[in-house]
C-alpha cells in the first residue's frame, strides 16, 4: 500500500480481518449484498502517521442517511459549548468561522447564538438538514477544493477553522491542508480534536480503528504534516472525550502566535513510547490479540453460566469489536440504542438486532456490554436502575471488567 500522505510504499503491520461499514446498520433483506473490505493498519515512519490501508469510498460512508448525531450524548453537547468558549480567544466580533464535519450543528450552534459569521461543511444530508433546521448555515458538501471555491468571501479571511472527530475522516490530507491554507487569515488558526494515538495505544482501544477513522493522529504526525504546508503546531490539549482525544492548534509559520510548552512535552512523551517511530506497533498488535481472546473467553464463560447478555449502544466502534472478535447474536441477543436510524435494523457484519433503548428495562437482563464505554460516566448515571436491579456492566478497555 501507499502512505496516504507521502505516497511512498508502506507495509500493513496488522489485519483486523473482513470488516463491514462501521455505520452500515442494515435491514434483513440487505444481508446478502453487504459490503466488506479487509481492514489492515499501517504506519508511515516518515510522517509518523498511523492509517488504515483500505477503506470504502467516503460516499459509501457519508450519505443521506448517516446514523450518527453528535447530540446523542448530552455530555458531548456540553463539551462543544466549552470548546466554543475556549475558542473565543482566537476571535473578534466580525471573525469568520468554518466548521468541518459539523454534523447536526451541536458545535456551530454556539457560534450562531453569539452572532458569529459561521458556516459548516457537512456531506451527510440528514444531519446537515437537521442543522439547517436549527437555523445554521450548513453546506451539504464534503470540505474540499471544489466546495470551498464557492465561498470566495472566506478565502484568506477565516479566523477559525474548527473540527472534531472529522479531520481523521478525510483521506486526502494534502488537499485538506491546501484548503486550510487558502482559507485562513494571517493570524487564523486551524483547531481540531481527534482520537489520540497515545490513548489508543495506552488503553489498547483498538475499536477506534474503523473505516471512518482513516488516521489516528499524534502530535508527532501533525507537527510534520503542518510543516510541509508552512504551518506549525502551536498547542496540544488532551481531552477526555471519546476515550482520549487530542485538541491540536495549527497556524501559519510567519505570525505572532506563541507555541505552548505542552507541544514539546507531549511530543517528547510520544517519543518515549515510540509513537513517532512506529516501534510501538508490534506491542499494540500483541495487546489487541490478547484483549480479543480475553473478551471472547469472558463472554463464553458468562454464556455457559446462562447469563442473558445484551449490548448497550450500537456505536461505530462496536462494529470493530464484534467483527474482529467474531461475536454475534449467539452471544449478544440485541443491542439497545437511541438513534431512530439504527433501531429496527441489524448490526453491520454480525447482524445483531438493534432495539429501542426504552425496551431494555422490560427485559430483565443480567449483563450489559458497554459499547459506548467512552460515555461511561453519562450512561452509568442515567442507568442506575439497571445496577440496582442486579444488572452488571461489562467493559473491555484496558482490561475486561465487570461493574
Ligand atoms: P459514540 C461516532 O462514533 C462516529 P461512535 C464518528 N466516526 C466518530 O468519530 C464519533 O462518533 C465522534 C448511542 N448512545 O458517541 C447513540 C445510546 O444509545 O460513542 C449512538 O448510536 N445511549 C463520527 O458511534 C451511539 O451510542 C447513550 O446514552 O462510536 C454513539 O456512540 C449514548 C450516550 C449513546 O460514537
Ligand atoms: N463533529 C461532530 C461529528 C463527527 S462525525 C462530532 O464530533 O460529534 C464526522 C462527520 O464528518 C460526519 O457528520 C461526516 O458526514 C462528516 N464528514 C466526513 N467527511 C467529511 C469531509 N470531507 N468534509 C466535511 N465533513 C465530513
């Protein structure tokens, strides 16, 4: 395969096997035409870039019925309010703002409330329409050279380009940075927060790897990539969201922004863990294989004790867990979820039924496998009744744990 940034040949170091589209929840009638690809991961030493080898085309993943809404987590909505308040330090009253991957508008709505001139690029029509209904300027297009050519009044005038969990979804990272370069004002900043390679390695949270997550970034990678575009990484701020993310702040080389000390500190720590060189890959692979066996063993054990098991939250991440660990409806009876687009359908690849979240209380189950482990705090708080009735939670990172 070729590195998606350098174009040079690199070799995948691990395969997770045959994988369906992570958010490809489907009806029974569509089982026999389901799309699969071989999910392999590779590391480019030259730019310290962790990436998946092959993936479905973006149009297959982001379309008129994309089933993820940011607002499905109350904590994330609150997180975006805080992210907005923090980002105001880069803004003046008349600043222009662009969000990439604005989804249902949960972030953008904060800018709009304070009358900033803001737009979002969002290729998935259902979520883009949802944002438009909230009165937001949501452009139903992929963020790329063609789509930005239509917003001439933002060229060289955008003070903030922001994103969350979207930059790692864009395969052509060169085109992306070229667009950013065209749009940013002299002192403008490009801020994005994405799942962090350091956290994925530390917890062995391999479920962050799926088709949509084409890259898992680190400071070492972003620093090198930014440099190639005459830009520099001026801040890195760790986030607890989505199981461990990193907020990166990038700007032009030739302006007056200071570089925070944390950039050096965090990158040094990445070096200590061999995240820049790729030497961590072998250990990561071994850790994934061990966790896979542990999870399979635990579930078989519970099943042998006649425990009734269900999954909590049909996350994108769960597609990697279920398919890599080969867990299907013979072990997990159903998965509960709050998203209308998923309810009544089946999980990608393994075809576990997805049922309405309201249903699970009626069923008196023993064990809930927490696929939205990143929202554990929020979920444990609202589902106290399940534990009080004797139900147990099973989480699997960094180790299998029953709560
Ligand atoms: P959650 C998605 O990942 C996809 P997912 C994407 N690639 C990404 O990077 C992140 O989001 C940002 C359900 N749920 O947030 C609703 C409940 O049922 O971990 C959703 O179906 N009950 C863009 O899918 C799913 O979980 C709850 O109480 O891994 C969302 O899961 C909560 C909080 C969620 O993201
Ligand atoms: N930022 C939100 C949504 C993340 S989901 C959050 O953190 O919750 C990722 C979003 O990026 C999806 O809504 C998807 O449609 C969008 N996306 C994917 N490729 C994109 C591209 N090239 N340009 C803009 N948005 C894109």
